[in-house]
C-alpha cells in the first residue's frame, strides 16, 4: 500500500523509509527522489569567513588523514566484495563527499595531489558499485570524477584503471566496440608508467570486451598478452594500485570468462580450476564464475550442469544484491 501511495504521490517518503529504500535499492537520495545532485553553493555575499574557514580546514588534512581516507576506501572495498554494494550507498556517498570537500578547498598542489589520489581510488570504487546496482548514470559520473582526480594527482595508473572500468559501462550499454577502443587507449596512454600487474589486468579486460564485441581472435591475443605480463607468484595485490586483485588464479578465471563468451571448449576447465582456487570472500566474483560456467555448459549443450551453476549463482547474487549479476542470470536462464 505504501509503495502504491509513494508512486502515485499520495504519500511522501519519510526519512525512516528513505533510509530503508536506499539500502535495499542501492540508490542515493537524489536518485530516490528524482533529483539532480547539486553542490550547495557558498553565500553570494559575506561568505568570505566561511570560505576561509573551509580553506584552513583543508590545510589541516595531513598525510595521516589522507591515509585514513584510503583505509576507509579499503574497508568499503572489503565490505562490497563480501556483502555487495546496495547496502553501502550511504557510506560511499558520505565518503566521496568528504574527499571532494577536502580537494575543493585545498589550495596548493602539494596539498591537493594526495587528496586527489585518494579521491581517484574512492570514485572508481563508487562507480563500480553503482554499476553493480544498475545506477548507470551515477557510475558514469563517478568514473569521470575518478579520471579528473587521477589527472590532477598525476597518477597514470589510477587514470588507466578508471578508463578501463568505464569501458564496461559502454559494453553494458550495447557499445562493446567503443569499449574495446577505450580500454586500448587506457593501456596505450599509460605506457611504461603502468605496473606489470596492471598491464595484465588491462589486457584481460580487453580480452573480455573483445569477446563481447565478437572479436574472438583479438580476445585470444589479449589473453596471451595478459599471461605474458602477469608477475609470478601467489601475490595478487598491486602495491601501487590497491584496487587491482590479479594473480595466475584470478587470470585463469578471467580467461575462462572470456573463452566462455566466445564459445571455446577450454573455458570449462579454466573456470573449474579458478573456482577451486578462489578466495571464498570474493562472493560476487564467485557468482560471476558460476554464470560463466553456465554459459560454457550451455555452449556445449550440457543443460543440467548449466542449470545447477545458475542456481548456485542466483544464491550468491542474492547475498550481494547485484542487479548486474541478476540480469545476466536471467538472460542465461532464458536460454535453458
């Protein structure tokens, strides 16, 4: 009854229910109420005291405070990986607002660059979370924010990563060829300033996007380049790019995903191997692997196995509230 009255304008949404709906739907207040987010302007006259106070406050943002910002981003990344993005919208919105505020009122470049670097990482995470819950415009705007912050911080790795993830928005929007061009530009623009692990990540992303763009030969070439670029060993975090998780096991999963999309028989063995090695805290990623396995089994006409993988993927997707993952499950289920 309440939903009907909200939709028909007979009842306004109280703050109590707004908080519930933000967590369930993974939306911001502006998206919930159909408003465009706007920064509150400073007073037109007599606002110098407020401006100076904000500038002085921004000057006190030390490297220790920037590290605290980055630790908060890392905590949100961990929570997102295990619980999903929908329930984090309030925390992520507040975190970005604090970082943007700190950057807006920081004056000198030496003070701005560390904050911009922290904002670049947080904005890219917020963008991926928005894409996961189906908030496409919010995702695009956050990627643009992340790119601008990376440019100000002079951090080519953060810029390349934001560009490559933004390519997935284009792919989901039905423009995979344009997505391939964007991720290739990200890699070329970064050049020798990119770490080997990030280079491998970019090649793997290119391979997946090539698969979506019906470019199987380009897909396989990119996968081979990813294999050649990945550093040896079990470590998966890039010390200079903490949002990158990639080692040989993760790359095997990615290879299986791309090969499943192009209908290659090798996909099944790669995906089962990756599933055995996967960190159990990567709940949403596990759901993705199950979807990839379902797709690979469907390509081989193994419908019972595909159905079983989709059932497990659905349970995992329900834990994280991933709209993007549920949409893929529905598409694959329709092929059974």
